């Protein structure tokens, strides 16, 4: 039985990885074509290609449940078409044991999805957004452990935190004269973009000269800067593309400051549940493998896989928006699609037998 289990696992994993590769490649091609219509400034074809390549891990992560479903339908469906599953069942391996073996192999996919979503996708998305924004706007920006750096004419700006809604926190502005000498250092606790201009709050400005350093404080002041808030908004990566740990820390920050954290809580729970949804997709695939698609060609399996995967994706998106609009619990909004599909898959599997 162990030999059968390993054979099922290798077959399913190979088909899933191949499906993931194909789906990601197709998504990348369409994304690149979309970027070609958005070229501007220093953002050319090579930059667009680099942008798409860096976003591929995120696209693979989004397509992972569908790829798992397609991989299971194709890989296990071929075994069913060749009567290999019949031989396994005749050898004493029940349908439930076959399903259990497939789900155990699916744990490898859970680990792989977690690695892609937590290790590869977040930094790739950040670099991609930064590349696109700086190439299109012409600003020089650099993300480091000390926040975001930008050059604004003769000034260098350090922004420790970029928040949604064109809001900044912990800003330092270093102004230099034509000889390259540091002239003033301005620190502001926060900044916001209001009516087409930046406003700094809780400011401390130090003027440096040969006679010494003079410091003055202001509660509020206008900041003349060519920085486009749209650039800074892109640096605040979409919550869906952040790592779970980053989301957890940001949710904690928002709650400590009595701010609405529902969108980020939802993204956090989706991050945790998405890898587990691969097991749900395997469970959904099994009734088709033992039932109506056991003697079908690859075409119907691909069609069913795409339709079911699309339905799962649309339900996820719909419940996310509905949950945010009507104030549903973020955990419930994130978990409900997987629970419903798992129940449907389990009921269908029992009916097949």
C-alpha cells in the first residue's frame, strides 16, 4: 500500500507543479501585454518585463488552489482512465484510503504554497512596485531597513512609515546647498496630503551654519515637495501582497491607534487559510476522479478544473467585499469559501460511493 501511496503522491505532485507552471506563465504573458500599454518615462519594455517577472511569485500564489485542482484532475484522472485506480481498489486500497493518501501528499503543497506566499511573493511585489513607480515618475527611491529614501531636488527624504491614504509618519528631510554641504535637517512626526499640498505636523527644524546649529519647533507647516503621493501609495503595498507577519504587526499597530484594521485582518486570515485551501481543492477533485470524469479525456477535466477554480476565486473575492461592507468577522469571511467547498466535496465523495 505504501508503494501505491507514493505512486499517487508523485503523480499528483508532478501534475500540480506542471499546472502551476503553465498557469503562472499564461498569467505572466497577459500581465506583460497589459504593461506594454502603460509604458511611460523611463518605464520601457525591459522594465515592464522585469516588473512582471518579479510579480510571478504573487501570481503563482494566487493561482495555487486552481493549479492544485487541475493537477489532481489531470494526474489522478489519467490513472482512472488507465484503470490504475481500479487496480489499486482491487488490491484492497479503498477510495477513502486513496483520498487520504492524496491529502497527505497535499501537505507538501501546503508547505510549498506557504513558502511562495510568505518568502518569495512579498519582497518580489515590493521590488516590482518600486521599480515601476520610480521608472515612471523619475524619482530616485530606495527601500532599506531604515525606511524609504527619496531624492527631492537638493533634498534627501527619509520616510519610516508609509500609510494608506497619502499619510506618512516619522519623516526626516536633509537639505544641502550647491556645495554639497548639509544646510538644514527637518524632522516631522507625520505628514498628510491635503488639497494638493503636503502638510507636516510636529516639526523640529535644525539650521546648520559656521556659527553653530539653531533649532526651532513648529506644530504645523507646509512642505513644498515634488513627491507624488501616488508614488508613496504604491510603496504601501496592497494588504493581499504582504507577508502574514507584516500584516499581523500592522493590524496590531492599527488597533493600538484606534484605527480600522478590518481590511488588514481579512488579508491576514486569507494568508493563513490559502495554503490550507489546497487540501480543500484536492478533496473537491476526488469525486470527479471516481465519478463522472474517470473515463474522460483531458479536455473536460481542464474545463471542470478551471470552472471550479474560478468559482472558488470569485466566492473568495465576493465574500471579502461583502464582509468589509457589512462588517462581517474577517475570519468568517476568509474561512467560509473553504468550508463550503470542503463540505460540498465531502458530500459529493460520499455520494459517489
